[in-house]
C-alpha cells in the first residue's frame, strides 16, 4: 500500500468541535502527536491479607510503577520537548482479604520527536524492571507502537491554505498550537508530502459541545459542505497543476 503506485501527495481533514463553525486550521509542521501505548503485567505472589510477609504484593508494586512513570516527563525529557505518559487503567485483586499476585497497567504515551518517542518506551521498561527487581517480582512489558506524529509538509500546507481561502474568509483560516492527540493520517504523510487540516464544527450561537470521544458528542452539520468542497477542490486543483 502506498508504494506501487506511490502517491504524489496526501490531503485530509478532521472536524473539530472546539473550533467555531467553518474555521479551518491549516499549518505547516507538527499538528498532532505520535500516539502509542504500553501494557505492563506485574507478577508477584498472592496470599492472605493477614500475612503480607508471605506475599509479593503486585498491587503495591503496580502502584509504585504508576507513580514512578510520572517522573519520566518531569526528569528524563528535555523541558524544550513535549511528551505525555499517562497510566490509564490499573487492575489488581478480586477480594478484600487477598493480596493480589498480579497487576495489570495500560496507558498511552504521546510525543512529537522520534528520539523522545524511543526514550519514553525505554524508560517505561527500565522503571518497571527496577521496581519489580526491588520487590522480587517478575513482569511482562508490551510496547504498543501506534501512529507517528502528524506532520504537514511546508508545500502541502501552503497549497491547502490557498484552497481553504477560496472556501471561507481569509481570517477564518487559522493556526493553533500542536496538540497531543493522535491520528493515523500520519502514516500517509510519512509516505507522501501533504496536509491534514481541521474544520470547526461548533455552532457559534449554540451551547458548548461535548469533547470528541464523549458519549454526548455532537457537531454542527453545516460544516459538511465546506469539508466536502475543500477536499474536492484540493484534489482537482492539485491534479490539474500536475499535468
């Protein structure tokens, strides 16, 4: 896929409920972060809550790991770089009087730079290994490589800005700071120059919309014609210029 034939360019869009209706974000460089994950299983020794000295407490170990992971961004990542390490699930134990012999942790990590991305994965395992060794526990660590950072090319962004300014008023074509959310459009932009844009879908006169991935999410469908026209005009104009 994307090798034979290799595309000359890639363009895409995503609605954004926190932007005013039909405002279009077009910007060169990083837009969204690499979105990866991790899974950790800690294995200790279960036992009765009244005899903790006979156990290797996986709940305690998992808790220490989660706390220590917060030091990665604070103490290992250069302050001029941007990164996120979030432990989002923690499962351990099933009874109030049993010390658990297993704990499971899953989470997400975000970054813009491949060097930082590698550092995050490495430090998660080093911290997990060190804490488990200190408690005589074992572990399984699974890095989950997701999608890379969404990075627009200079020429792709410039081209799409020209098209966007035909769709809406010039002051509605804007830039915003890069965000730590992820998008698999990044895989296309890794293989072809291009641009991924955001289109505002918030009714300026309506209530504040729920965030994306929320069960009450909704959007102003008046952005749909703008989005369709933007993509169609981008494709037709680009192809015409390549002849």
